[in-house]
C-alpha cells in the first residue's frame, strides 16, 4: 500500500503533523507556515544549498519536527532534483518513526508547476517503498499520509505522479517477491488483476497448448526443464476515443533463471528472481495506463517462463524453431531471454502489427559491465525511436544509452546447423549488441527498440528513490512518458 497524498494550498489552515518538510532555495528566505516556529539559529544557518539537510524540533505550532532541505539555486531546480529531494525527506520521516508528514512547497516554478508536482509526488511515494510483507515479526508502522501544501497549479502533476509512482511500486513488489511466490502463473494472476480493475484493459493468456498451436518452439523450449508451465500474457489498453498510435511493449518475464543445463555459478544465482523485471515493468505500465488514459492503443506482451535444468530441459546444441520459421541452435541454455523474446516479438510483428515496439529485458551481464546500474542500454532499428527514448530517459531520470547493432553483430548470430545460434563466438565480445542483433531477426520491419535493463533493474546504490538490494521498477516511468507522447 502506498501512502496517501492530500493536496492543500499554502493558505489552508496548517494541520497537525509529525514532520514538516520545507524545500528551501538558495538565497531565498525560508518561509514557515503560520504558527510554526523553530529555533532562530536553525533558520539562520540554513543556506538552501543543494543537498543540505537540517532536522530540528519545532518550538511551537502544529508540527512536531521540521526538516529543511536545500534545493540550490531556483533557476537550476529540475524535476529529477525534486524527485530525489522528496524521496530523501520521506526516508528521513520513515527513519524517525513519523506516521504523518506535511510538505510545504513554496518554489518559484513558473510554468513548471505540473512537472514539479509530478516529480514531488513520485519522489514522496517511491522513497517510501519498503518490502516488509515477508517478515514474520510486525514492522514499524511507517508513514501513512502526506499533506502537500502547494499552489493549485501543482495538483494535476501530483495526481499524475501519484499514479506513476504507484505503478513503479507495483513493478518493484513483483520484482522483489521471491521466485517461489512469483512464478509464471503468478504473473498471469497479476495481469488478470490489472484487466479486471479497468474497463479499458483486457487480458488474454496463451497457455502452452495455444503456444504450441502457434509454433512457438523457441519460447516453449525454455520452460521444458521446469514443472511450472510457461504463458504468453497479452494485455491491451484501448483509449475511449479514436486511438492514436498502436504501441507494443514486450517484457522478459523469466521468473527464475538458473541458467538451465548451462547452470549459473551459485554466488549470485538468487538474484535471478529479478529476471522478470522487464515483465514487471510492462505490468506496472498498465497499472498507470488505467489511471492516466493516454490516447495510444497499448499492447503489453509478457512471455513468462522459468529456466531450470532437468531431463527434458534444453541441452547445449539443441535446435528449436520460432513461430516466424527461423531455427535456432541453443548453444548456451543460459541465453534463454532471447529465446522467449524471439517468439513474443515475432507474434507482435505478425499478429499485432504495431506502429512501434519496445522490449525490456534483463538480457545480458555484459550491459552491467558497459553501463553499470544507473543506465539501461538501448538499441534497435529506428533512429527516431531511439532518439525519443533517450529524450524520455532524460526527462524521467531513467536514462537509456544507445548501443549499436551493426551488420557484423547480426552476422555473428548466424548458426551453422540452424539459421541462428543463441550466442556469438567467444572472441566477439559486445555481448549486449549481439543479444540485440539476435532479437532483430524477429521484428520484421516494425520500428523496434530493445532496452537491456540487466544493470538498472536492481543492484543500484542505495539512494533516495531507489536502490539498495531491491528492485528499482526501472522502465515504468520511462515508458509511461513515451506512451504519453504517442
Ligand atoms: N538473465 C541473464 C542476464 C543477466 C546476467 C542479468 C547477470 C543480470 C545479471 C541472461 O539470461 C543470461 O544469462 N545471459 C547470458 C548470455 C550469455 C550466455 C551469452 C550472460 O549475460 O551471461
Ligand atoms: Zn540466462
Ligand atoms: Zn535470463
């Protein structure tokens, strides 16, 4: 459950709160709500420099404590800075055992009130995320409500930010849930839940029989070693009016990746519950669509599967056939993400025929080496689409960085026995590019982008609105931003 945000104007009566959060600009005198006072030296020593944090007991008034948070020079304040600052404030409130908090926003934001309202709400909600549902002992109650005192112009942004941050939290909850509780069938349940909560969203689930009828031999091969059946989830959001563009999102939903017969080493294998992060992001996006009602028609495909070794599992050297007719030599059973995406992308290109498609996948360890945990790699066949996604990354803070798919990367993925092989030769390197090159054989001529989120989906350093050991929900805010521009 996320916290509740109530919007008020700075002239509304200031009501009782455990913590009053004040965002201060450098060089501008701090204003406090009527009746609240704090020690004079706390105000005098606060300069408003970016990153400055003071917390002090109030002398009198409706707030118990006051948190002063510096944003730096007014002109330089960005949405991302506000998002991060709001998250820092909320984390402080949680650490100090507050049940309620009030944020007092008195910024010179001009025409950016909507953007700022959205960023504040996103930071407040994302910063509050905690995973406690699996502990047997009861956890501290945590923050329940926040009152946001800001000009009315902020309200529309706050509502949007709330919906988008709730969607981010949904993705993170799915990611963080252990793999024995988040199996392919559990992703199906979550997708159906989204559809039943909104008249604009429908959900169709293809089971293994249906996928066999559609000749999805590549997707089906990955879960053969698992007792959990695979599914292909197909969500559709339809706007109420005449739809704008038709966009298809595809998210890798590998609920556990042991590597299969090409077994991973044990050190970090437990982290492979996060191999469904692309699927989690797609489900998160649909949660937001139900609230935001953009004009685009949006399809969401989540191939959901588990990669385990047993007597029936894919063996290195096996040959499988995708639904577009291409045969694939499975030289490494750990390169399974591309096998499930191959059929999902080919299905999208053939049956959905979108104006553009974007897949998100924790596809390669190589992208973690190339870009670390704060960036996702993006590649594809359309310069326009890549440029649009890079711009969305800049405005949301979920940055994506272009990587190439060159003809020789594609050549590398040609097989000797079959049409393709699922890994490149050992001397090639560029594992993220060759992963993307493999996928490019399944998209026909549809404008397509592949976002490798293996680094950004979890494992980021513990900072403000994301990180620590948990999932980040990466992709949700980026894609919602993209869809709203379609
Ligand atoms: N799910 C992994 C990618 C991954 C690795 C994500 C580490 C996050 C951290 C994927 O299925 C995989 O195992 N890829 C292989 C591909 C290789 C065999 C060509 C990899 O990256 O090692
Ligand atoms: Zn793998
Ligand atoms: Zn994987």
